[in-house]
């Protein structure tokens, strides 16, 4: 697993992540439990996107300094941007599941921020391990690319089939397992994960929500990480594009929470993206699709699906008013 990124850029990346976590756990925690509004979520989303673009510019400059090639610097920068957009777009489906979990457990808006903050830390740690392991496997066994590609195609087809159907946690195996191994109180106890009932220390529903959010993220990472490896086999770019997208997940959640109903067709677009990326991975030894084409396809599919969603939701709203 070799990367063109110099050591100082790795250190800058680590500093970015630590600073972001410091802001989340120290600065924002002073605000206390509160519902995050659309304006606050939008502002933080723009901040995280801006920081990601700044880091991408540093990556471009680092590659240029190391290689002396502008063409290679452009290529690596586009790989980061494409990986970032893929992770961001697939995170939308992740967020819809988070919404379902919060609704199922009736988690008050004021407590949702803490759940997501802890979930982001867990996601960063688990994804780092998965990416490093995946990079090592690809370096040792090239044929795994075909396995990853086939998996993404099948996942995309499954997502298309499931799109538009009502999700439910009632038959979720992870939820059933958690309920067996962990006695849970009937109600919340503020933002606490543990409480005392009848003299016994038991979990609150908030701890179960955190566990489900973590399990959900691991499941979705199995899709998104191979998709980014299809764009680049550079572990540094896979890791950084993934982590920067995850850092903005909390703000993105609260932003989409307010407008989720307007993007009801987005899962169809995500399904097509997964099929495209899987096909790209399986064809890599026959024809390597340029990263600019991959970026254009991902952006185009997202744009078409979002516009399509907004237009159809507007028509449905007008039809309801008329009826």
C-alpha cells in the first residue's frame, strides 16, 4: 500500500481530524442539548465542504511538489473529489436509516446531536481499519477488485428494488440481538446512556440508538469503501475523502432531515451510481474509465435524480391541494 502523499500531508490530515473532533466534543458541547435548526446545519455543512476543498487543494500542491507533474496533481485531486462525492451521496441513504432509527425510538431532537457525534468517532475509527485492510488486500490479491465490483453491482440492484418501499425496524436482526443482550429502560434519562431502575443499572434507549447507528454505518461502509477503491487504489485518498465526508455527516443529517421528503427518488440514483462504480471496477483490466468521466457520471446522476425528486414532489403536492 503505497501513496504519493508525503508525511507532512498525513500529519495535516490528522490535525484536521483532531481539530474537528475538538470542535464537536468541546466547543459545541458547551451549547448543551438542543435541537439543531436548518440554518445552523446549513452553515456547518458549508464549513465542512469548504475545509474539504481546502484539503484537496493541499493534496494537489503536495502531489505537484512530489512529482513535478501538473497532470498527476490534477488526477489525484479529481480522485479525491470523486471519492468525496461518492461517500457524500451514499451517506444520504445512511442518513435516511438514521432518521428511521430516531423516529422508531422517538429520540428527542435535543439528544440527536450527541448520538451523531459519538457515531462519527466510531465511523472514523472503523472505516480507517476497513480501508487499511482493504488496501492491503488489493495490493496482495488483485482479483478482489472483481469481487468488490460484483458486490457493488448486486447492492445497486438490491437498492433499486427496495427504493420507495417503507422501511421498518421491527424485524431488524441487529435490534433483536441488542434487546436480548441489553436490558433497556422504558424511557430516556436526559442524554445518559445508563440509568438505574429498581436498584439495577440498565441501558437507556439512547445507548441502543448509538449501537444501531454504529452498526448501520459499518454496513454502509461495506458499500462505500469499495466504491472509492474503484476510483483510486491510493489508500491516502480513499481514507481522506471518506473521513472528510464523514466529518460533515452530522450537519448533513440535520439539513436533510428538514427536506428529506423532497428527495424521495434519490435512492434510485444511488443505486445507479453503485452499479456504474461496480461495473467500472470489474472492467478495470479491460478499460480504465477516466476519473473525469466517473466524476461527471456521479454528479450527473445526482443532479438528475434530485431535480426529478423535487419536480415530482411538487406535482404530488399540487395534486393533493386540488383534490
